C-alpha cells in the first residue's frame, strides 16, 4: 500500500512540476480563441444543415412518395 501511495505522490509531484512549465494564454487571447471556435462551430453546423436539406430535397424529387 505504501508503494502505491509513493507512486501516486510521485505522479502528483511530476504533474505539478510540468504545470509550472506550462504557458497559459492571457484572458484576451483565450476569449478571442473561444469566440472563433464558437463561430466556426455554428458555421459548420449551418453548412451541414443546409447540405442535408439540399440532399433531402433532391432525394424527394428522385423518389417521390417514398
């Protein structure tokens, strides 16, 4: 059991050491990247929705009443 706790402690220590080396974005940079990601996600969703509507309409024309 002590060996397991020692391994967990070493892992936690290593994680904390690596986290101190991490370069975190500034608030403005984080906000701008978040907005860009949200806008790109909405644009992609709208594109997929539009493509689905076009394909559905074409299939309804090809296979009426199906």
